[in-house]
C-alpha cells in the first residue's frame, strides 16, 4: 500500500470536500421541521399505547383483588 504524505492527504480531503453538495438553508429548516413533527406524532402515538396498556394492567389488577 502506498503511503501518502500529510500534504497530499490534505489536498485529497479538500478535493473530496469540494464534491459534497451541501443543503441549502431552506432544506435544513424543512428537515428540522419534519423531525419535530414526526417526533411529536410518535410521542403522541406512544402516549396512547402506554395509556392503553396502563388501563389494561389496572383493570387486570382490580380483578385480582
């Protein structure tokens, strides 16, 4: 395997970084908004599932008395 010098490595990194397509500010904001929306939807969903199981467990425990 050929060894690269630190200077050559830095040149390669700069070349590869220039190929990256960075998102626009609008794309970043829209992605952030979608993350917040999906997190909220999942939180509400799991709250409902947890509440349902809580009610079922309480019902079963009340029957055991």
